[in-house]
């Protein structure tokens, strides 16, 4: 496989669960074509789906008249993804830790936990309707400064 040096794309998709699969497939195909290994692809896939589902269900409240924006840049060193919804936003710090005893049987917060576990950077804008995630390549054989 010939590795690509740079992939940069932007998509605006319908705010519905069915839009997740083709968008994820395209992004993950691009990640693979840039030489990321299976473990990186798995983690990116998991975080991407969680972020997308959060945007559709929680951000846009499953309103099919709204949209979700996905922007990404892939270099040989990293995958940089931003997902935005049209919702009112939220405060990530207010989401309960699903590992706490009182939250073990509650479903809230697991998606954020998984995103943070599999990506190197997970940050939200001030409004809370945009998530920015970065995954640095695990098997990189070059010196690129992590930003």
C-alpha cells in the first residue's frame, strides 16, 4: 500500500444515525491509506462513532432538520478530527464519571470516557457543541512535534 502524505476533508451530513456509517467508513479508509495501524484505526473508529452519536442524539436532539459537520486532517503523524452540531451545547465537566460507584449502572458519560481513552486529545469549544480530537500515530518513525 502506498501511504498518502495529507488528507483534508470537510463534510456536512444529516443529523441522523444512518449518516454515521458512510462518513465513518470514508474517514477510516483515509486513515488506513495514510498507514495507521489496526490499533489506531480501532480507537479512532470508536471515538468517531461516539462523537457522532453524541452530536446527533444529544446535541441536535435527533432533529433531522439539523446537520452535523465533520472536518478532518490526516498526516503521517496524526489524525485531527472536529465534529460540530447545531445544538445548545453542554459543559463536559458536568458529565458524571461513569466509573464512580453511584454511576456504574447509568448510561451517561460512557461515550466521553471512551473518546478520552482512545484519543490523545479530546477538547470542546466553549459552547460545548464542537469536539476536537487528535490521535497521534503509534508507530511513527519520524520527528513531528505534537501540538
